[in-house]
C-alpha cells in the first residue's frame, strides 16, 4: 500500500498516476480510478504519516480522473504533455551521448521532476478545468437567451461542477431556476453567488433573504427528521459528510420557529458552507428529476 502511495506521489503524468497508457479507453480510465481510490483513501490508514500521504495521493488520483475522463479536457492535456516532452527529449539524448551520463542522470533526474512537475500538473489541470467551466457557462448563456431553460440549467450545473467558486455561474443558474419556478433552489443559489461575490448584480437584484414564503412551488421546505430519502436536503448533506444528525435537528427546530429555508439556517448557524449547499442542491435536483422520470 505504502509503495503504491509513493508511486502516485512521484508521478507527474496524469496517465502514469492512474497507471494506464495514453491510449486507454474511458472504461479503463474509470476502472483504474476505482482501483486507486480504494488504495489511496485516507480512511484506510491509521498512522499519521501514511494518512497525510494518502490524502495527497487521493487528490492527485481525483485530478487525474477528472481530467482524463472528460474528452475535451483529455485532448487539451495530451497536447500539453506533447509540448512538454519536446525539450525533455533533447535533454535525454544529450545524457546518452555523454560518457558520464549514467552517473549524472541518476541523481539529477529525480529532484527535478519531483520538485517542479507535481506542482505544474495540478496547476495545468486547474486551468483546464476553468476553461472548460467557462465553456459550459457560455453554452448555458446561449440557451438562456433562447429561453431553453432546461438546457441552460444543465450547462450551468456542469460549470459549477468543474469550478464551484465563480459567482456568475451560481447567479445565472439561480436566475434560470427562478424562471422555471424552482424558487427555493434559486434563492439558495443566489445566496451562494453573493457569498463568492457580494457585488454580483444578478444575485443582488433577485435574492430575497427570507424566501420561505415562496417555497410552495419548486423545492419545498424539507423539515423531515427521517433519514434515508435521497431527495431530502438534510439527508443529502449528511451523506456528503457536510452535516450530522444533531445539527440537522437543531436547524429544523429553528426553521419551524423562523419560517426560513433550511439551507439558509444551516449557513447562518455555520453548520455548512454556501458551496456545500450548492453541491447538495445539485444532488437534490438530480434525485428529484430521476424520480419524475421513473414515475413517467
């Protein structure tokens, strides 16, 4: 286990992190990811040093999977790898021609990839994610202008999945949701947008701090204590690890007293962050959509 963690931490190439070839299929990428998640999950380790290694390795495996499972991000990354390989190939040929190359290459090679490239790979991946998120956002704006709300909502959700801390993604999603009639969900997204940018004009225009009275349509109040329902906001937050049952009980009691949205109370009491609420709301929307499809 420890050797595999070391291998993941030493690799710079996202394909090599997952231990697959550059021509690996999407199924092979997914299979390799699942295998390495089991190996690198921090909960598997008790020793503090191994747990810290696992946390870093787990994140690197996640970055590799997020990049390589998306066709557009993968192509962009492959081009980045090809460009980075050009200077290194000339360096490799020079070491093979020099008489003392074997003695010099062994100590020189490890420090450089380990000190520089593990930092460069996540940075490149982050840039790719932001570029892809902006493309989803622009596509959503296009659908929004044509009043194709379901398509716009889908694209805005995808943008948020890629990059969660951009206010305009949340406010644009909220505006589309509001026009579709999902008022409670929309107000929660407006609140998240204002968390990331208090000057966001769209959110400032439409956000209503006490929106509970409008929750009779769309996303209703979820004042339930029973666990296990995949569509209840509190249960989703617990499942995602952002909330515990005691906190949910306290928030639900306050909700009954103050007549506010559950998500707003959870944020006010600092039980969750606005980005946690956004993540849970997306899960909730997908669960409800799935239920409606199964009924029809």
